[in-house]
């Protein structure tokens, strides 16, 4: 049996939604997560400028997507000191965060 990779998606709603400075601070904080050895393919984004549709939620402000080789690697990330420091230093910037952890279907 092979271990499936995990795609970790996090969507953040800024506490001060109009603050470009807070958006930049959060993005910079997310960038620090790249130094965690278990993290692959870190992508930091914001809602795309696409046409509004009922099925699209673009209410969030900043997102990150990363890949882990396995659920065990994702578990290491959760308790890694860099991840804990990110939460301690940036947690005040968001009012809500929503996480989706995806495994390959096939």
C-alpha cells in the first residue's frame, strides 16, 4: 500500500479586511512556512479576478496551498516550531481560517 500525499489548503479572512499592510504581513508570515522541510509546493494567493458565480466563494482574503508527502509529514508540520511561531506572530491578523486537507482520489 502506498502513502498518499496531502494537499493542505488554508483560507484566511483578515480581521482588518481593508488593510493592505495586514495582508502583506500575513503573506510574509506564510512565506516562512517554506523553511519547514516537510512542506512542498507552497503557493500563497488571493481571490482571483474571475466573474462572480454562485458556486465561487471569494470572501476570503489570503490563502496558502502546500503539499506533503504523507499524512505523517503533515502531522510533523502541525507541531513544527516554525508553524507554531507563524500562528503566534500572525494569528491576530485573521478573524477566521478554514482548512481543507485533500488526498488523491486515485
